[in-house]
């Protein structure tokens, strides 16, 4: 996709780009912003747009020209006065932001402004985040800090309160579906994918080598077994799901799929049948049947079980254990019929 | 771009520039070395973003045996490039950028081809404006750095104190450093300075140390120019840029007391030796302080220290002059040692106000231009 | 000149300007007026309540020579230098970056140096809870022997992380959350000073969204201002804070109250597609419900104006739901709020929450997961009464189906054609076959077990993938020369395995190949194993009455051909009566405490320890290593 970054920012977040333009025109850019939005919502694109816009030598109509030396260097990641940090592992530790802090104390290398972009701001350790507080509170003139996060509530409140929080607007479901359709991703997968992410790029990655199709099928089959209280589902964990769970990201996607399919089941049981609200439309019949088979309390319990497991990967629990245990607990829940 | 140059001479300039290049950098292009070639000569640039060093090789300088065929510019990976050039077989080396950003390096029968980057992507340096420079004698600048850099703070908690505060006002250059427990201030009056040139900057102590090392190798005077965000020192064919620290430097002028209740004059070298002896014991105790007792009526100055585990020391100090009130004052001997060393072999005048107020050291001659201030330690 | 955030421009420079902390500021002022200054203070409180500002004002006030009524003059050199952060004697340290022992020792050593300019050296240690234990100890030493004319001000948002030894040596001041009223007043004051127009409702939205932080309030206000041309409008405030309008909250709440889950889910969808913030929504809902609750108690308890609703709204709202239900809603909301902190996909949480809140009824129906089975039996879909023969049929079918599946998996190795109408299988109970276990146990030795453990992996390699996966959570726990007892972590899997004749045959076949002799495999659920073992010791003691070839027992079915399944099921039939408590575990002859290692049934004979030594120690040693990771009930 050879789309220019500023066009992408504009397309993904037209209202926010327009708003930033207005703020820039009024010279009221605040010193620290927190951009909040899911993957694919365009946080980084907007941040990059703002960087280009701030440094561009010849902006036209409020847009960077992308051809001047400044723009070129920003695009190639070589601008000395734009300092970035992102999580390389699961965290951003104190050591990793030391260079950031050093940069805060020094003059810009070339002009009179400096821009800091901290991606995954929620992944800063408490120590790392705390050690930035002083700099974020009162940076010198011409210093701007953009922090990006998918999860605002995981950002230290003391950091949050020093920033202006900008929530990315959710992408329109129809737009997303159109884009995925343009990439020739089959409809069934499209519908499921948009329940997991707003990032077209991410979906593309998942779809490579047909992985996503297999994942959707695998989870659907598992769902059909487990929702019948059938312990075959337990076997399917190893025969189907574990094979698909080749890395940590894919494991998380599988867990998210599991959550999503049960969420659909719960919604169907509550009388939501509009296919626009559901993701696993192929299983709708089965879900309808479940609604007659189990009590709402049971379905609710199962949905909650699927929510509880989602963060277990982060605690280094083995994927197979997570799903096997979940399977057993779901079957227990569904089999435990009023036996008093 | 194409030029041929004497290899050993080129290597010495490469080494100069390599001092600024670090393999650990967050800006990818800074692992590279920039070469700009024109009919006038070659400019080599290396940077770690804190400091930037440029070496100018002039075509007219016969040592380099430089022939420029085509002007141009490129950034080459610094470490590889310098290793390659050092290991080449012939006395001459030819560097040619053929297509895009690929460079051919030929020497004798050896030929390397390495990938470079667009020189446009290298950080842009401030322009040299000769009419805005001041000139400092080489040894004066070295002395200014030596005398102030010792008081630079090594603490991370107040980053601004990691710099030397240098101001130029009405032809008077003032350099101050403090870690908030001691302070060193050096003034230099510059005679032939355009009064229009004033500046007020904070230069990282690290940069000044590096600069000090580099100007020791040459004996030319140093030209200094301050731009919006960098300071530039020019000596010989080298341009040395340093970034500046941002923030408010503490107001230090009020810290130096202008009156004194007790003053003593003594020989810096002798006093230093006494302090070193006393600190043999003080270092062993947790407090690490040396006590100075001044008794003008009896013309007595005594230093003493003790370590509860080891023992005590007392020594009378020879003075050339002693005036004012009786006083007992304690201080960290390391601060005193650093200060005395920065004076060299000379007589110093120490002026005290009270046991809890900072005291100053100045050379008895030329006392206006250099002052060192030390905060005492409370021992009661 | 770059834009200065409101919270920087309007940072309080006098105690009087600190909002909402009158008690703290008055006490501090009195201390300065009467010159009773402590050497160490702890300022504790949530973010944005003025801790650091108060510390700096205090540093000025103690050092200012022109202070009046405990307030600094803010004019003299000292005051101005402190304001600009330029005074060497007022040292602000952020404990997050300087949290090691070395850094604090350095402070301790440097504190001894006399102040350079001011009367007092003031150390302001921010986020002090970030100090390491060692650093706290070093700090403690300093606080124990405070140098004269040095004041430590420790500031923290998390006072509970500070050791008591420190707390007992400081004067503690607790900064309160800024009330919505105070935040409102302060914003109003600032906007009036700036001559900016505003809608009061917008200020209330901001004040509530700020959650007790003045800095938060001003940051949001800044943002709202950047939206519109110097006017604070309600719409912008709602947009910036991600707040939901009160009308929408009210609608959602009433749908919950009337258990209209589909409608409530629709409302939730609208809220989410508008891009509202899930966390904020939960918080808004909590305070909304809290207001209703308070109103129920007494209408005087809330300021109706600050809520943005009308009196009659509250009347209808508080009539809709009982206090008990409101409390339960708040409980649920609190729970979900905690869970949602770690998610990047809040939507599903909110939908599940919506259904859950709709389920809350005024009758005492415990909503927690464990109680689900007991809840509301009538809601269950009609099921044929699980009589014995029905169960048998189901069992047969299931076994058959499993076998088929396994067969298919073997051949196709992949997708299984889904049987459209699966029978609903419930409550299959498979008994532990003591008749098979006891003989193995009787002849068990540690050596045999070690041998089997060594062969285990090889044996697994003879099995199909699904078979291996079943055994994934199992382990050999005792073995004799002719048989092995395999324990399953989960009762379910035990049942699955026991009825899987192919599995048993495959395992026994594999062992025979590996060992060259006929070998028997028996399964137990792991949580029953200690009891079985102990009962065996008690019942049998020295005499091994049972022959080692356990084929004579009545219920030897599971390991023989599929045709024998019915007889097995017959044995199990009583357990599947609906009158039996719905324990997922298969019943045992004796009632076993789950981990009853010591106290067996009293009527049993005491163990003959000498005789049972060998298998028991072997089993015990083994069992000691096995930690049950998941409690399966």
C-alpha cells in the first residue's frame, strides 16, 4: 500500500486531523497529548502527520508537502529532533526511556522544536512512567510529546492527567468491511475479523497462508462441540487450536475469537439477530438452538469465563492449558443442569 | 562524486571525526560518516547528536595529495568505511559514488563496493557565520574548562547542573559550574570582541571534556560561535559542535558572598598536601569531613579530622596572612582538594563568613577572575 | 511562544489558591506563623490534588523573609527562584528515576551541607512510593537523625506503599480528591478571569469527568477550549470526556431496570459506535446509580443541579429499582471496571455486563457463577427425564461418536464432518473400578513405576494425536509388573478415557510392545487417588486378598469391548438420577474427602504399616510431587 501517510491519517481520522489543523492554526498545540484508540485506528498515522506538519518547510493548505528535506528525513526516520520510543518486548522499562529523558534536557539539534513520540505508552513500567512525569509536566518551549496507547486505563493516571486525551474515532464498520472486501478477504472472515481489530493491515497478516480461515473454522468447530457439552472439544484443543497457535500473537487472536463467538451466542440468546451486529453468522443457527437449550445464567457464565482467560497469556500461562481448562469449565457449566 | 587522496593523511582525519560517532544511536543515519566533496576539498562529518565533529580537508593542502574529479556527497557506514580504508594496500585511495548511494573504494588492486545513504538525511548543522565569532586563546579555553568542569554535577536528578553555564556580556566571558554544594566560576575579559556579541548558554560538561581533549592536540586559537541550539568551536581544520542544555540555570551571582568575617591566605600546594593527609582518616568515617580551626589572635590555623575506629589527626597550617574572627568550620576534603588542584601552584585567599555559610577560594593575584565556592558541612 | 497549558499557567502560588485543601493549607500556614516546622512531611493524595504545588509553596513560605500570615510573598528573589525551580536549596527529586539506595544515600550525605542561599534546605521527593526497600531504609536513617535546617517533603499518590517506619517519622497530610463543586468553581473563576464564555452544564461534565483531580479538570478544559473558539460548550465537553449524555444513561438504566436486555444491548451499541469511552461509561454509570441510591435514601443527599437531571427524573428512577438491586449493580460495575483495565477490547465486556445487569432481579438470586446451577430451574429447557435407559443410549452414542471421530481423525487428520443433531449428553457417571485398581496397587513397586515413567513418552508415541491429547493431563501414579494406574487431573477426562476402549487397547498394546509382556492400564481421577490408595491400605493391610489378575470383578467393563458398555452404564445408572447431587465427580464407594491423606473412615482397620510400606511410600513420594494445579470443582 503506497498510500501517503498524511492521506492515511486523514482517511482514518478525518475529524481529529481537522481538529489538529485548527489547533495549529490557532497556535494552541498543547505540550502533551495521549492518543487513544485500538490497533488500526490510525494513532501512529496521526502522530506522524503531526510530525510532518510541524517540521515541514513548505506546508500547503495545512498539509505537509512530503518532499522537503524535513519531510524526507521524517519519513526515513532520520530526523534528529523527533525522538521516538516503543515497546520492544512487553514493556518499556526505565533504561529504555533514559535516552528520552536525556533528550528532554537538551536543545533541539536543528530548529527550535522537538517532538517526542512514545508508542505503547501503556506498556511503560510504573518506574518508567513515573520517571517521565517531571518532563511531561513542564517541558521547555517548543517541546511536544505525543503518547499513543490502545488502553487508556492502563496508562498511569498521573501521566494521563498531564496530557490532553484524544480518542480516535471508531472506524465505520461498513468502511472496514469494504476495505477488507477490496483485499478479497472472504465475507465470513471479514465479518469475524472486524470483531477483533480495526487494522486492515493486521487482518491481512492473519490471512496470510490461510491462517485466519483455519482459525475461524477451528474455533467454530470447537464451539460447536463445547456448546453441546461434548468433551470432544477437549481433544479439538490439541488437534486443531494448538496447531494454529504458533506464536503469542496468534494465541491471543484465538482467545479473542473464542470470546467473540460466545459473545455472539450471548447476544443471539438475548434476541439480537441482526447479522450486522454479529460476527460468526454461519453459527447463528447453532446459537439460536443454544438459547433454547441453556439458561441465560449459564450462557452468561460461559461468556464471563471466556473473558477471564484473555489476559492469562500475558501472565505466561501456556496456551494449551488455558484453552483446555476453559473447555472443561464450559462443559461443567453447561452440563450442570438444575440437579438439585 | 569521485576523488583520490593520500591514504594515511585521510585516515588521520577519519580518526578525528570518528571520535563523535557511536554505534549506539537512535537515529539510524548517525552510524554513518558524511562526506561532502567539492573543488575546495572534502568535509567529513560524524555525530552522536550531542556532539558533532567536522574535519575540513582542503584541496590546496599538499599533504593530502587530493584530486577531486566529481563533486558530490554521501553518508557511508562509519565503522566499516574506516576499517576498510585502514586496511587498504596502496598509498592512495579512490572513492567514487557510481549509481545511487553506492560507493566504490579502490586502492591498488583492492576494490570495495559499499552501500551508503543520502547525505541530505544527515542532521543539518548551523551555518558558520564568521562575523559572529569570538576568538579565545587555546590555553585560556583549556584552563576555563579545567577550572570549571570539576564542579559539574554528576547527578541525574538535576540535568541542568550537568552543564557549564557560559555567558558573554560586554566582552566579559563568564563560565560557571555548580553541583549545588560547590561552585567554580571563571571570568575572562576579551579585548577585541565586537560588543554586539552576547550569549548565555549551558554546555554539557561531557562535551567540554571532549573538546578539551581535542584542543590539547593543536595550538591554534579557538573560534567560538553560538547559534540557536548549538555552540561551535573552530580550531585548525576541525569544527566541533555541541548541543546545549535547555532550562533555567540557577542564579549563581548572588551565591558568592562579597564580605568576609575571617580571611586566610596560604600556599595552595602546601595546603593541598595537608588536606590529603587529613583525609586519610576522614575517608574512613561515614561523615568524611575535615575541620578547619582559625584563630587570628593566636595566628593559628589548624586542620583536624578523626575516624572513630582508627584515630585522629591534627596539623597546623602555615599561612601568609590571617584576619578576622575566630571560626571553626567543617567541609568535605574532596571538594577542597579539587578546588586547590584547579589553582595550581599559587597562593590562595580563603574567605569565610560563618560556620554554616559557603566560603570562597580565590587566587591572591587576579582574585577577580577565578573563584571557587564550597559549602560547609554541619557537624553540630 | 508555545501554548501554555492551563494547569501550568494557573498553578497555585499561594496556599489560598490551593483548591479544596483548606484543612491542609491552614495547618501548614499555622506551622509557619508559629514557627513550628517539622523536619519531615508526607503529602498523600490522588493525582492533581495539589501535593507538589503545596510543597513548593511551603518551601517558599519557610524561606521567604517577607512572608505574611504564612503565605510567601512571591516577589522576593528567593520566592521567584523557587518558582522557577532555580534555587539550589530547594531540591525536587523524582523518586521514580532516583529510587536506588545510592541515590538516597547521596541525598543523605548532601543534606548535611549547609544551604547556599536560603534558610532551609527543602527536599521534595515526588512519587516517594517508588523508592526501593533499601532506599527507604536509607531515607529512614536520615529522618531518624534529621540535619538541622533541612526539611523533607515526601509526596505520593500511594501512601499504602510507604513503610510504617517512615510514616511514623513524618507529619502526614492527606490531600482530598477535589470535589466536583470545587473543580467547577475553580474553572469558573479561571474562565471568568480569561473572559471566556461557558455553559455551566459543560463545566459540570468536566468537573465530574476529572475524578477528583484539578489538573485533570484543567487539562480537559484546555481541550474543550481548543475545540471551539474560546467558548466552553456542553457538546464539546461530552465529546472530549467521552461522556454519555444523562438522557442516554437514563434510558439505559431504565432498560436494565425493566430487564429489557435486547433494548439495553441496542443502547449499548449506540454508545459504543459513537466512540464513547468504555471506562468512562462505567464510571458515569456508577455515579449515576449512586445518585439514584442517595436520592432513594433522601433527596437532600445529592445536588440535583450537579447531576444534570431533573427532580422528576430522580423520582421515576428511584422508583424503578430497589436499593438491593442498585447495590448489586454497583458491585457488578466495580468488578467489570477492574477486569476492563487490562483489555484493549472493552466492547465484549460491556455487552456481557449489560446482559448481566439485566438479570438482576429483586428476588434473592445469587448471580455469581458458582451458584448458577441452583438458579431458577424452571428456566431450563425441557429435558427428557434422564432415566437409566436413556442414559445408556446416550452413552452408547457418545462412545460411538468419539470412536468415529478418532477414526476420522486418524484417516483424514483434519476436519471432522459435523453431525447435525448431536444428542445432548448429561451426567454420565463412570465409577472408579476398584476391582482393577486394587490388584495393581497390591503388587505395585517403586521400581515398576519408575520403569513405566521412563516408558511413558515412548508409549505416547504409539498413540494417535487425539489420544495423546487426552493423556496430556494424566500421569502414571502406581505400577506393578503387570499393570499401571493412571491418574487424570480432571474427572471429565477420566470419564472420557475410561469409556474409550480404543485408547485403553492402544495403551495396553503399546506397553506390550515396549515391555514384551501383557500389561494392564487402569484409570483413576486424580482427586480420588489419595483416598483410594489409603482405603486400600486400610482394607487390605497385609493380606492381598484380591488376585493380581483383576478380571474377576463384576464391573470390568470399561477395558473390554464396546458391546459391554451397557453393563458398565448400568452400574453407573443410579448416579445419573436427578436426585443425586450434581457433582461432576464420579461417586466412590466411600465418601472421600478430596485430600484426605490422614483421616480415613473410623470403622476401617488401622493400616499395617510394615506390610503396606512399599506401595504406600512409593505412591506417597510420587503424590507429593504432584501438585494439583486446578481444583476441578
